[in-house]
C-alpha cells in the first residue's frame, strides 16, 4: 500500500495554461522551479525509506508483500 500526500492549490492549473499561451518556455521554467522547491522535502522522505525490508520475510520476495528496495525512486513531485 502506498501513501499519498497532497497539497491543495487553486488556480495553478489555469495560471500555467494562460502562461503557456504567452510563453511556453516560462511555463516550463516555473514548473521546474516548483519541483526544485520540493527537493528538500523529497530528499528527507527518501532518506527515511530503508533499502532493505523491515523484516526478514520481505527480502527477495517480489510478490504482493515484497520489498524491492527501489521504493526511494517512487517518491516524486507531480503537478
């Protein structure tokens, strides 16, 4: 089971759409800046995820309860 955390924001999608009509490069830069601002938070979350399974039964099991060890890569910021 994955955990999801969301931040509610209003008007950002419409604002980015309008900016994209005027200057697409500016819209891309704004998106990059927002994702870059989230990096310290994402790094902190990634550091708390262990590379090995929490118990011995999770190791080398790629089934429903398996721990693949690449869970840190799944922590991303999306707009």
